[in-house]
């Protein structure tokens, strides 16, 4: 404790910011990797109408505060003996703290781009080419099946045609989705 009391006030402030921020950061990291805080950082820490924003995270959150304080504190400690101008040191610490928050936003944005909605929407089949899986009877007199690829996954869907019967294995183009999720197709 004698070492800490002998420090200059500004360096003491940097240590008082860096140590608790580091401990909280480590706790958050452990909770993140164990899945304990799946929603942390996705909502604001205040009541406000934030409708219409397309970001999955908010600027004012505990995680961003910790990121800022982490960058601020450790930059101040690291450059305390290198930069003699205290206002310049504080300014650099603030810039690095803000940079930590920006890097966090950039990482989260890239991670969100990795997520993909692969749920099947039959409307996405219109205009695609499919292969007849089960023979399609002529002039909507019965249903057959087609195999169509949507977002890299193959789906078998009921289909009808207004043309002559279409045998299995024939490539067809999907014209529209009819009631009951039945596809209207025509030969290519």
C-alpha cells in the first residue's frame, strides 16, 4: 500500500480506473464465453425510445463503459513516464478509450454479419429453376412435386402446371406461389 500512496495523483487515478475496469472486463469475458450473458450489451442502460435503429447494441452500456475505462486507464499507466505533458496524456488516454469502444462496435458488427436467417420462405422460390421430383399432371388436374434450392438447401414442394404433364427429372421454372403453398411451374 506504501507503493500506491507514493504515486502521483494522476498516476494513482489511472490505476484506480484500470484495475476495477480490468476485473469487470475479465468477469464479462468469462460470462461471455460460458454463455451467461447472452443479452449483455444489446440494450441501453436507460429508458428511451430507440426504435428505428438497426444496430444490435447501444452506445451507452456497461460493456462500452468498461471498454472505454480499460483503454483509458491502461493507456495512462503505459505512457505516464513517456509523455511529460499531462493534458496530452489525458487526451491520448481518452482517444484510446474511445478507440476501444469503436473496435468493440466493429467486432460486433462483423459478428452480426456472420449470422444468417436460413428459414424457408416459399416466396423465395418464385423465378427459380427446379427439377420435377414427382410427375406433375397436365392442366392443374393434380399435384406433383419439385425439388428447389433456396439459400443452399433443397426443398420438395407441391407443384402444378397449366401445360401438358411434366415427367420426373425435367427442369422447370417456378412462376408463382398459389394458395396452399402450391407452386405453379412451366417447362423451360
